[in-house]
C-alpha cells in the first residue's frame, strides 16, 4: 500500500516552477513525439524497410520533438537549483569534450561531425529530463521501453531463424567494415537491428529491459492484465538465450541481486542472490556461463583495456578523439568507462564516469535506511505511488546496464542515456519523507570525481596486469 501524507507532513516542492494555471505544464504532444522518437531509435525501420534507406526518420522526428518541446527544455534549464543536478551537467559537458577530443588532434572536420553526433545525444537527454515530469510518465516510459526492446529482440529472433523473407536479402543488414563489406557474423548467436547489431549490445538492452518488465509484471494495481507482460518476457528471455552473452549473464545477476536486496534486505537479499546465482549459471551451462578471462574473447578484452590505458597515458587531457579507439587498437575498448578516458581524456572521461557514478550513488542513498525518529532506521518514504512502484526496478535496471558497460562499449548509444536519465529523474523529482539531500555541483565535487576516476584507472591497471597474457 502506498504511504499517504498526514496533515503534519509536507511533500518536497517540485523544482519546476508552477505555471499560472496552478498545474505543471504537461507537454503531452512533446511526450508522445518523444515516445515515437524512441520507437524509431530502437527498431530503426529505415535500415531494413525498402524505400526508407536514405530517409533520416530519426533525425526528422527528434527535430520535430525538439521544436514542439523547446519551451519544456528552456523551462528546465531556467529552473532554480541547476547546480543540484550534477548528473545532467556532466552529461552536457560531454558535448565540448567530444568536440575538443578532435580539435586537440587538429582534426576539424571530425570535430564537427563527432560534436554534432554528441549534440544529438545531449538533445535526447534534455528532452527526456524535460518531458518525463512525474512518476506517471516515468512508469509509462518504462513500459514503452520494454515493448520497444521486445520488438528489437523479436526482429533479432526472426533474423536468427531466417524468417525475415520480406526483406531483400532475407535478413537484417549487417554493419560494414573499412572495405565496405558486411562484417563477419557468428551464425550461432543472435544479432539485432540498427544500433544493436552486436549480440552483446542487444543482450545489454534485453537484460535491462527485463528488469523493468518485472516491475510491470508485479504491479498489482493492474490486476490480472499484468500477466500479459509474460508474453514480452518470453520473447526477451529467448532473445537473451540466443545472444549467448557472458557480460549479459553477469549484468542480469547483478540487477536481480539489487532487487533481492531491496525486497528482502541486505542480508537475506545477498543470501538469496548467492543461492540463485549458481543455479542460473547451471541452467545456462554454455558460452554465457564461461566467464574465464583466459577464454579467447575474455583475453582479447584484457588486451584492449591495456590499449586504452596506453592511449590515456599518451593523451591524458583530450584523448585520441571520439570513435578513434578502434583505429589505435583495431577494436573498441569493451569497457565504456575506459573507452571514455581513452577517446576523450580527463576532459570527457571524468564527466562520463561521474554521471554514472553519481546516478548509482544517488540511488543507493535513496534506498538506504536513515534515522527517522525512534525505532530502527528505514529508507525514506516515497510520497508518490508511481515513483514508489517503479523506483526499485529503475535502480536495478541502472545497475544491470552499468555492469554491461564494464564489458561493452556503449558510450554513444542513445539508450545508454535513457537509463541514466531515469535515475536522474528519480533523484530529482521523486518526493520523499524525509527529503533526499541533493548532491551539489561544486569544485569539491569535481575534485572528488577526479580522485575516484584516478582510483578507477588504477583499478583497471591492476586488473590488466593481473590478467594480461602476452
């Protein structure tokens, strides 16, 4: 049962100024367009539907959404207390970091191209945090995200089983290599459409979306209708099985572990996780359960991490340039955080690392027990039933995605910033009693993030030295 306000309690006031009508401006059309933007972003119909190959549908849609929703973004940026939203500020700092990573290398054409690509990511993020203005919309978005992820998985499944006969080649298009040829594929693994044309990338989406799906499945307010979510659950589970992603296996175990801790408490939650983890690994006694660093792909990742450390040491301020990692190491880093430091140096690596670190730290604080008068400490009380219901699953999905980022390069995938934005919204807008004290953007915070970044790089150095084989 959702907690109710007593007369002596007062809910935290929303940061958004209240317009003359007394209600928060809904921007309903902008939110609907934003959902359509995400549908096209995830499924990428222009990549495989005949006649749409040259049509930049996503760009036209996000531009339309931006024009319709520009007042919402402007209002968001003019809100008091912008310094209390360090996650959002760190995301915006990635734009000059991407631009400068190429300017420092005297590559002005690439600086313009990669700067524009990062600009689109920042615009997507700003649309998200400006339009998803309450718990109801956040809950609605998580449901739509699950459905979009299910469509992506379904397309991948049909492609794997060669059932896309209506397409010119009977399958989804593959990424092109430097020679303009389709890249080689592993016929034993599932590939997805568009930006998810990698088995591990689509597994990261499937795992995180599955955690959000559990939130809809266990939401008793929907009654028996909620069991319809079992259909996408089956699709996502089968898609994950076909992806054979070991990183996805680690990620989903971590996400479920967070849910168990939130549901049963730290001690019992960890105990349940320890019991279930071997069972899950046993059921998936295949490539996903082979987590050894001495496996070929595992050792390759370690060697790529070493290349990232070398790049950062040679270019510590601005990096080697966005999307240049592969040119130096023949592959991407397969570690999003290290990839950011290698390509954008400290100027972009610290903001990228800090944004996700603060999101994780904030969600931990949001659900950590605090003294509230006599009795045992307990987590803050959620004063909105939508935030109360969706919050634990947003937390667990963020952890799932962040664990995936440790073994994958997801820096420039727009969905990466969707999971970050959901956590940022929870920390900024979810009304709690007592109110969560926000983290403030300040020189002290920058110093703390710099120190933590150095510690992370030192940790990666130790890992690489321990696992590296010449």
